[in-house]
C-alpha cells in the first residue's frame, strides 16, 4: 500500500477490508482502453488545463511557473475565457470539449488540472485518471459523495499523483496550527467551531425566462452531466453564481469548508463523522440556503478529550455563541476561521493567518516552533516527476471532501440527526441516502462513475 494512501473516511478497523474491496474493484472496474497506462513523465512535465478563467487561471499559471513545465492544451466551454491563455501559451492547443482534449492529447500529456464548476470535477477527473494522468483537482473534489469516493478509489487503483486545490494546506499558517495541536500546546481538544461569512446561497426562485447563449459559449457542454434547462444570463449560472445553485455548486460550505476544515481534520486526525445535524434553514428547490449551521459528531482520537468530538460549522451571518467568541478575549473576530477549545487553552486560527493562543496571560511568553511552508502547486509538479509526495492527495482530500458534502446533505433535513454508514455510503434516513449519488443525463455517462 503506498504511504500516501490513508482511507481516512473509514474507522481504522475497517481499512484493511476496504483495501481488499479496492483490490477486487480494480479487476472488475470498466476502463478506457486506449493509452491506459501513461508512460512515466520525463523531467519535462506536459500539462493540460480544464478551465481557463477564474481559479482555473490561477492553477494554470501557478503550474506553468514551475520549472520545466510545458502547457500542451487548455480547455474551456467558454472560448471567450481562453483569450489570455492563447496569449500566454501561444503553442498550447485550445479545446472547447474536454472529451476531445483527452481523446486527441492523451499521448501528449502527463498531468492535468481540473478547475471547472463543481459538477464536472469528477467526470473530467476520473476520465483523466483512467488514462493514467496525474490530477490536480480543485476543491471540493466533486459535487456528489459517490463521485468523491470513486475519485479516491481511482487515484489509488492507478497509483497516480494527485493534489486537491486547498493551497493553504501547504502554508506556514495552517502547518503551524496543526503542529500546535499535535504538540498538545492547548491540551486535548474538547470542541471546534469553524465558520465563513461568505453567502453562496439564494432564497429566491429560479427566474422563469430563457436568454440567448453568448457567442463562443457552449451551454450544453457547460451543463455536462446535469439535466437540460434553459440558459439564463445576468451571470445567474455562468461565470459567477453557479456555486449558489444546487445542481452545479455546493454552497458556502462546499466552497470554503474544504479550506477551513482542513487544519481541523489533519491536526486532530479525524475520520468520517458519525452524525451530522443541521440547525440552519433548508435549501429551496433550486438554490443553497443562507446562514447555515451544521453540527458534526466525530469519533474521538488520541488528541481529543472525550470519545465524541463536536465540530460546528457556521456560514453567512451565523456565528458561534457569545461565550465561544469571548474565549478570544476581544481579539478581532475574523471573517473565516476556527476556534479550537482544548483542556489547556484555546487557539484561534483565522483563515490564511497565523494562530493565536489564549488565555493571553498564559501564552504571553510562549515560543512558537519553527515551521516551514511549501509551494502547493510545485509540490504537485515535483511529485509527478517522482520527486517527493503531495500532502493534499486524494487519499486525504477525498475523506475531507466527503465530510464537507455530508453537511450539505444534512442541510436539506433541518433538525434531523443523520447517522452515516461509511462503508455502505448510506444514512439512517432513506431520503438522505438518495442524495448520495445522482443520475447523469443520457449520453453523459462516464466509465467507472
């Protein structure tokens, strides 16, 4: 078993049987037959990008800035968003259909980044991995729980280098927080509160109209695996607000939870939550809700004070109770972050900032350890060449993403405690289990998904 494969979504006692299941699945799984096993990449890494604007542009340019990387191809369903890519990478071939890129460039590329809206992460990512390509996948890893599990399994089966786009995972800020918890600086962890004040939700109904599709934009390709529907302009879907829509995005929790839960997950050594309960509003028929609150119950670890660790998520205007905020002693309450409450102290970890310890009188003379950060994209590029390993590989990022998506499902059942059966991927509520996997529209099935 590779050192970097740790199926953290399973209790430790279940991991051996899970790996046996993976072995059987490898033999039985359908696959794309041509160029199944890519040759080991040379020192020159040949790379393709799925997505050309927004976060895709950041991923593409960061990877391109690494030494000895060749950008071979760029794909975007909106050709208007490829203008800068054409200028910066004049030798790269431009595609509008991701399937065409994989078919025509399969022998010419070693790695890809998948930086599209959430609903297409898994179809593109799994298809690329079935061709033996290393994958840098944006967060959340996929839109559906089932898709996340298949991406985790496929990466393991194909023995590929993977990395999820939670770049702050590699920063000195989050690494410092993980180190402090694991060193026991604030004792055993009793509870954690995490939040983000973004509001990727919408209380309104979907507009009853159909707009003209802009020139250069393929609406059918953008919909991908999702059911057909009329195009609506004014950035209702593309390019700006798809995160609010149930079928395409994963709300504020899906957008930011993978970042903010990351140091909580790693520092404490969490696996899958046993229970999930929403105390916030439910989504409507079309959109994610606002001001969510999700209570998770995790099995305790050697770093927790009890057998059950409560972790609570808040978004929008929802925030921890006043007595929790009081623990940071008047420190400015950040727009996003976490408060770790331990038996020996409290740690405030703002999103993308160094942690602060409380009570201030106790930790006034505390000397922080020396912790080094890393370059997240460069770590991926180097690992593709066989130099080192990634730390946000899908074996880690898959279980983390599953935890986040469990909260999204729970939000549809307010004030109901959902119990999660990890191996079977089922809840104690049938209607919730029906949301683990969705059917792709006709003609858009993806092998191994």
